[in-house]
C-alpha cells in the first residue's frame, strides 16, 4: 500500500486544544521519544532523521559506519514485523532503503487496518549486543501505582512472545511519586535475569526513565530493546513514549509535537468541533452522543449485519453548529447512504439541538441520505415534532433495536 | 435509602461560580430542594451564589454548613488540589465531574485517599443520583423514578438510557453511579456492588462496562468471591470497536490485567452475572 504525502509548508494552525484521534494520549514516534530520553541521559545509538533518499544517504555518510539500520517513523509499534525496519551496508544502501520506506503505508498489529503512512525514517548505527531487555513504565490501573515491567526476552518479537507466555514479563510497583528502594530494584532486575555486570547500568537507565516519566507527564515509556552491551553499558535501541494529552497545558515544550500528528482530515474537523470521531469504512453514518451510547449503537449495527461509517461521540459542550459540522462530515461522504441518529438528550445536549444541526447540515449539502431518527431523554417529543416540520427525509424509530434494524435495512436497499 | 446519597445529604459545590457549575448546580438544587448548602470559590468567600453562601476554602464551607458531600466542578488544572482539599477536611463523599485531569495528578489524589474515610466518585463522572432524594452530578433526571434497580456505569449516556428503560419497565432506580471514564479514579464497580448488596431498596443491579480498563475484572473477582444473591445484569459495549483504536473515553486494552471485551463478559458470566447484548435486553434479563 502506498500513500500520498502532502507537501506541508508550515504546520497547520492547530491550537493546543486539538486532541489526537486516539483520545487523550499523544503517541510519539521513535525519533521524538529518543530526543526526550537522550535529554535524561539515556545512551542511544548515533543516528538521525531523513525524509528522502538523498537525505538518508547524507545521514548515513555522517555516521561513517558500514552497518546501518533504517527504521520507518510511525506512531505505533509492531513495525519490525511489518517490514518497517531495513538493514543497510553503507550510505548508498541506506539511501535506497529510505526511498523504499518513505510513502509506504505500514499496517502493523498496533496501527489498525488503515495503517500509517511513513513520512520519515530514522537511520542509525547498527550495534552488536547479546541481550535485549524489555523495559516499560506505566500506571497499573488496579492499584494506581507507577509500575515497571521488565523482561529478558526483549526485541522485535516481544509482544507476540509475551502474549503467548505472560510469565516472561515481571512487574515491580513503585511508590505513587516514583520513589523506590535501589537494593530492591537491583534484586528485581536480577530476578528478571539481568546479569550482575549489567545491573548498575540498567538501574541508572531506570532512574532516568522514572524521572522522564514524571517530568514529561507520560502515560507510558517503553524501551525495547534496551541493548546490554559487552562493556557493561546499556543502550536504548528503540523507544516509545505516550504523553498524557490532558497534561499538555503545562508542557509548552511539546506543543510542536502535536503539530506532527497526522490525523484523518475528517477526524481533525470533528475534534475542532467538540466531537470524538473515528472514520470507518461502512455505509451507515452514526450520529450519537456519549462514548457508551456510541459504542452500544456501533455494536448493534454490526450485530444486525450493517457496516458503520464511523464512531461518533458528541461531547455535551458541542453547539448546534458544531454538531452540524460533524453531521456534514458524514453526509458529504459518498460511502454514506443512511444516517442513524441515536441521541439520548441530557446535560447541555437536548434532542431538539440535534434536530437544528441536522437542518443546518442538510441545507448545506446536496447529498440527502435518509435519516433514521431515534431520540430519548430531554426534549425528545419536541425534537420528533420538529423533525416532522422540517423538510428532511426521515423515519422515526422507537427503540434502539428498531432504529438499528431500520438503518441496516435502508443501507442494504440503497446499496 | 439507596446508596452513597439520600435526602439528608448536605452538598457543597467546589468551583460553584463557574459557568457550567452554575448551570448544573441550579438543576441539582431544583431537583432536591434543601440538599445543597453552599459553595467554594477561593477569593469569593462571603458572597452568595444561587442563594447559597460561598466560602474561600472547603474547610470553611464544611465548618459553617456541616456539609458531608462535595461536587467538584473545578477546571482540570486545579481539580486535583480541590479533591485533596476536600479529602483533608474528611468530607464523606466527593463527586468529581471535571474531565481531562492529568493522570499524574490523580496519583497524588490516590495517595491522599489512602487511609482516609472519604469516598471519591470520578473524576470524569456524570455523578450519583438517588431518584427523588438527591442528585450530585450532571445527569438527566427526567426519566428517573425511585425504585429497585441499582445502576453502576462507566458511561453517562448509557446510564440515562437504562434509567429510561427501567422506568418504562416499572422498576425505577435505587441509585445510579457513574464511576467515571478515566483510568485512575475513585470507587469502582466492586465497591459499588458491595454497597448495593447491603442496601434493602436495591433488588437488582445493572453494571454498564466498556472495553479497556480493569473495572469489569474487579467486579467479576468480587462477585465470584461473595455470596451475592441479587441479580446482576452486565451490559458491555465496544464489542466491535477496533481493538487498537481508542474511542472517546473507552480505555486502551493493552494496559495491565485488562482483558478483551469477550474476556470481560466471560468472567462476569462465570461469576454469576447475566449478559445483555443491547440496552433493550436489560429489563427482560432483570425480571426473568
């Protein structure tokens, strides 16, 4: 699969309020993550970023070493198994590998079926090492403690191996402020299988990880693999950081990173309009409020044999015009041939507000797919009467089951 | 009866003078007259808002009004400090409606909660409602009626849906609780189940779960360990959500101990809960 890369002059005017499509966390790619970890004193292979073959050859030439690795920079793991990592001998091969990767769409176990377009690569010296450690720091939801996960079976196959044999991973809970007993940590690492010669260097990597985690408001920091070198050192070969989007207000230093997140254009428009939106491939456009009701509607459509065009969660703060923008995204999509409106009015989102939005959206559009209209809660009766007064192609439905069945039937008839 | 709140609950609102706090506090005051006793807004102590006294600190508010519950609608950047302030005054119940609170701030709140007698609901919660008695939160109340079904949920919109359906089914609700959509939060499904177990008004429970997180797993562990005689119906949504995409607040799967939605359903069923595939199946399962 190949994707087109838009030439971007300067970053679009994304304000700090814009969230990533993945909700409230920001996934950093390897180069961004390594820049942060390097700043906390973690040893890294020498390397640099390139976005075309000539630049790739240049980075390789500067590294002045024969054995090189060229890695696709995407915001998801699993790229090694998906062909996103290439080895190269010298600058010419590194340039060619860069050209081969740029513009490719990588579909990995973590990107979702649409995959992610490769816009740049990271080129670094290939290191020889014997042991690949997996290290990860995150919050354990069961006890709300920062928790270190470690495994001696690190590397490209780690996720798959850990899934099959969870006992390969061991965890160590820190205090809520990150404090821990150094002797206990060393014993934990020995138990994981880290040899005596490497305990000190791995411990200092972990100290840096903990500091980075708290200083950056991370949700997750993962180093996989952490190469345990013959000289007793430890080098982070690959790294992943997930930042807490909710804490970005106190991290102006990361504002530039949020410009680099490439969203589906419709998801970006939705976000600017107080709507959580995920684009899917189907033909039934879903207009729903609240994540739970949105997911329930999505499940029911699929289980009735229909194909949702999207997931939608209209936030209660969205205005009528903002909701109209969200609806517009659906009716302007040529794949959408029926709209399923399932709103439970409450908070600041009364049912009649959404009728107003439907009116605006349909007025502006030449496409007028039929609407299955199902509302409950605040001002539901009033909203149904308003629908009848508007010149909109609609069918009323009483229950969610009835509405879903009707929408699926209409979508099949229209196809 | 019901759990957590009743007609004798005395509520203060932290962050009362904000725009949405004013909107929702007024609705809640109108819903259950007499249950709200004051507000907190640093710098506005001594003034009145919505006819109630405003205090500079939670300490002053509790001392003057005898409040035993707080609704927090403070902006995200200051919400953790507001929660910690309320915990330090040992208020009985905190309901935090504020969303988008940084996760690390919630670790400070959890540290303050340990060893404290305060219960926290939320953050990012629609709140707690004991129909006809007291409302602390932002939920829709038009379809709520006093009755026998306890509802505990991670989702506000689906709670409203189940409230409407149990009402239409003639059952009504004892108490509804939104535990909140954030990964680190206050009381969870298991603690709510334990409270419902001891509440004579509650005859059955609806548990509304989602993909991600560990709440459903904790509920299953609790049900499996307890002799729990009240029927529990679990509605789990996100069965067909693409696993790697985060949708709204429906949490990520890849976190510790968090199973797929199928696994969550299987262990809840094994622990004695009945599974509803859609909201429309819930009332039938409650009464069967």
